[in-house]
């Protein structure tokens, strides 16, 4: 195993950025952060980044049939993927001797996926159901209004699932064309942490080094403009009314403030502050609102530190 002190960041010749963090323990966590999200979609492609993620995780590759890939992934503690406005991320958690298998199956699906008509059609049904569930959520309109007010025109507020008609109409040929343009090594970051094998760099070169670079997509989308004034949103929620005792009905209260991003030194102080104020059963928020004033059963606090969507 690699010594714990040999943290490193380096690039392959094809532009793939690699971060290795050897740590004591018995497991390995790995992820490929693909620089392709909702913000990179062109008009008429809304939702393709998320749909591409589904297809890459289910439709097989040059070396693996869908069933064979599923069997390999089933050996890991975790193997998943998710899409945001800026990235598509593929994750895995496993034992050290399983890392070569994860690199093999992940690399083959990222660079050589099969866009089979039957599997693409199946994934369309799944994603369209996901879209319908999202639009049917009673809180959706409130969430969307909050995002418009808080994020303005910044891409952080983009609806990642996109448009149903785009998903219905997309062909396997279009998926292949978009994939070949953006799924290139210089649009990827590979991060691996844990009990790393001694020959980890050789493994990475074997599975990711043989692919050519392409056109790099943007990483930075600028700062969010600070709000000009406080914004208050009040919404009637009749479903929360306790009809037997109206005065005992519940209300949901939510506050959001701009804060530092992950690269600011203040982010660590803010995380400690979040814990003190609201992230534990001993926090001031819980102690006062729940235990002393008996106004709430549940309260909490959180902090998002997205890289590009930061406020000054």
C-alpha cells in the first residue's frame, strides 16, 4: 500500500486530472467528476446530461453487457452516479483489491458506452417518470421560486432534469454524438482516497491513459451577485392544517443566506458555526426552539459549498 503521506495531484498526458489521497483503513473511495452538467447543454438538449448519466450506468459498454456490468458493480459496497448543473459524477466504494475492477468497468462505460435502442428506450421511461414525480411534488413551485430569487440568472438555478420532450425525442445517434464530444479525458477529474495499491498510477494509466483529449468545457461560471435586499416568501399550505385543532397546525420555516464557497478559508469556521447553531441535538437552535420554548419537534441547519456558485 502507498504511504499515507503521499497525497498527490497530477495530470495524465491526455489531460485527465488525478488526485490520490492514501489513508489508513480497509476500504477505498473513488469518483470520476465529469465536467458535463446542465449548464453545458445547448438549446434543445435540456436534460441530456442527466439522461446520459442514466444510460452510461445501465446500457452496457464495449467490454461489458448490461448484465455483466451489473454483476461487477454488485460486488462493490457502493457504485452510483448523479448529475448537477456543473458536473456528472460517478462514485464507488470498495475493498482495495476491487479497485482495478471499478476502474475497468467505469472507464469502459465512460469512454466506450453502448447506446442500445432497447436500453435507451427503457431509460427514457425511467427518466420521464422521474420528471413527472418532480413536477407532481407539491413543494416544487415553492422550490423553483426560491431558486429564481436566490440564484437569479446564475446556472446554479438550472433544473437539471430538463424537459420531457427532449428526452422523448433524443435518438441513440444524438446521444453518441454528444457523448463523443464531451466525454474526453481532459474534461474529467479522477479522485481516489483510502488504502491505495502501490501500483495505483499504473492502473490509472492502463484504464484512462489510452484515450485522446478533446475540447475542454468550462469549469468556472462566475460569482453570484449578492441580493439587493432581503426577500420574503409566504405561501399558504392548506395540507398542513390540523383540522381538529387548527391553532396547533404546523408551519415550515426556512431561511437562506449567502456564504463562502469551498475554497474560502472562512468555510471551515462557517461549518463549525453551523454545528453550534443548528446541526446537532445540542445546538442552540434545538435547545431553544424544541427543549425550552417547545415550538418545534424538528429543526436543523446546513451549508452548501458548491465550487462555481459562490457569493461574494
